[in-house]
């Protein structure tokens, strides 16, 4: 049972004098303890969370109107987001013991709005993976069934919300890392438009894809968090220069929606039967609510994942080159010269998945293969981008499950990375094109595991997504 489903519920109890920030933090700390075996947290900021709660309670007692928009919200952060004076390791050995020297813009903004950060949560190394098994801290486990993966790479973030150890979590989404774990854990996962939120202070995986996203119980909290963390930032030159919009205004969706789905996705050979039938149930429900849900031939579905893995490994190879054993974190102690130091530190400091991607990325960028792989994948990205944006001339949304398969058992795909890559088929389109996408729970599969459906909208149309759910309720409501 989840105690609070939204910040509004928390605020109602605080305003009624039933509870306060300190009691809420203590409640979540007790939940963290009780669910310790899920391995969601890699560090709990116990003392400082309590102290901060006391301070905020004092501020509220003095003047209830003086508190920020996130007052009462207890938040966990993925171990790829810098928080000054706290460790950040990207779940890697190469950043073992590294302390952030500044806070990410998102952290600054959360603290400015009186949010409380309760701990650092597990993930796949540098965001590379879909299972949360590629972590030096060991796998996080799905609270619905701890023998199953929670998804990844923001697995710890999803579990921390699912297991009621915090109200919300910050994750990052390069190819689905917020939405796929949200689907597997039955929470709301939201990836905004590329450039909506500053990436300053986010450990870079693939910079032209990475975007910070949120995991919450409600769409309403996703909108609220976005409102607080989005907008211009002088520290990130890729962030949009638009002013942050108001995402919490009660703007209704004034007509029925026009929603496109790809029959090729619903008939895909990778698609598990249980996902297909749940997905179709959602489409029928939307139809019965009066929306027009129409099939559309996208044609490029099977090119998305290969192009994504060429481009992201190329960017990752370059981004991860900064971890050389000299500047941050782990350093091999036996090396005799500089080359050996680089070599040994990187060999020991990165896990198998990160090394696989560094090698693949350097390969696709190497002079003999650049045109054949990297340049070609860029062209494919452009095609996907243009074709996707074309769809939004006629449709409000594109709908798809977040994952073609239900959560695997822990260890099940250990020796099959390519199969794991291919399962990103439904989420990477949004990152390839930079559009916003949300995954919202839509009931359970036959085996009892949660299932989430994904809705994508045109660039910077987050408000359209929020209005849709505000007006029509969640998918199966
Ligand atoms: N599973 C994808 C990958 O491994 C997505 C990861 C992410 O979004 N950070 O690249």
C-alpha cells in the first residue's frame, strides 16, 4: 500500500495538521529499511533529510505561505546526478568514492522549491542497460516480484517510488531508462522534450539523447516537478531558451484526441502476447472514450534500435574518455607509466557493458568505418526525426507500449546483450527525435506484473500530455 499518491495528498495532510515533513521523512526512512533487500538505495541521506525536514517544518510554522512548491516532497536521485558534497558514481568502480563538487541544476531547483532529497539510488552503469544488473552495487529488484528485474537503467528510481520509500525520483532517459522501468514497476515515468531540462550536473552517457526525467505515482506530480526543474540555464548550452512554462495550470483537453498507433509495433515478432493484449485493451478503451485511434504505417521501426546503438555508443565512447584514472575516482596503484595507468584504471574501472560500448563506439567512429556506420546512422536519425514530426501534423499523440516484453527474471539475459538492446524498440524513438514521452500504468499482465503504456507528443508539447490525462484520466480509468 502506498501512503501518498501525490504531493497534493501530502500537502492536504500537512495543512490539516495531521503530519509534518519530519514525520513523512521518518515514514519513508522506515520504508527504506523495511525494503532494504530490494537494493534500490546505494546511499541514504538519513541525518540530513531529517534535519532539512525540521528546518522546513519550522519555516512552515512561521508562515505556511512562505514554503516552496515542492514542500513535503521526498525525492530520491539516480546515481548519475551530481549533488554537491555527496558521492556520485554512475554505479561504476571508476568513480568509486568520487564526490560531486557542484550540484546539478535540477538539484538546485528542487532544493529552492523546498523538496527533500532522501538518497541516491541504484542504476545501470552510466545509464547503460535495461535491467539495472550492470551496477557495481548489484541488481535492484522489482518490488512486485523480487526475482524479477525492475528495468533500467533507472531501476533504483522506479523501485524507490514503487516500494513507497519516497514520493518521487529523478532518473535519466537516453533511450527509455525512465519509461521502461516505470512500466515494469507500475509507476509514471516521464521524459520531457530534449532541452527542456538542463543536463548540467548529469553524468553524460550520450549527450544528444540524454534527458533528465521523473518517476512518480501521478501524472500531476510529473507536471509539478517539470515546472520546478525545467527552463533556461546558463550552464547548459543545449537547453532550450524558452521560458519554463506553467505545467500545472488546469488546462483542459477541449476535444477528443487523435492518436496514431503503428500496426507494425502491435504485430512485431518481439512483442509478447500478454503485452499485445493489454496494449489492445488500452486502444479499445481510448476508442470507447471517443478518441480517434488510427493505424499508421511508420515504416522505420526496425531501423531505430540499430541507429540508436551506433550513435549512442559513439557519443558514450567520447564522453567516457574523461575517466582516465587521473582526474576522478578510481586509480590503479601498480601502473608504472602513464599509458599503463590509463589502461589498467579503465580496464578495472569500467564494467563489461561500458567497455563493450566504448569499443563499439570507437569502432563506428574509426576512419575506415565512420561513413558506413556513424554517418549512416545520422542519416537514419534524420529520417526518423522528419517522419515522426510529420505524424504530429495530423495527430496529437503516438501510442505504444513502453516495452515489448514483460520484466525478465534477474540473470535471465546476462549473456544476451543484443536481445536486451532490441527490447528498446518502443522507447528510443522519443530520444532519437527529442520528443516528450510518458509511460503511465495500465493495469497488470497475466503474471501479475505491472504494465505501462506510452504516449508521445510533439516537441515542447508536454502540456498537451498533461491536459490529456487531467481531462480523461489514466488509460484504463
Ligand atoms: N536501454 C537503453 C540503453 O542501454 C537506454 C538507456 C537509457 O535510457 N539510459 O542504452
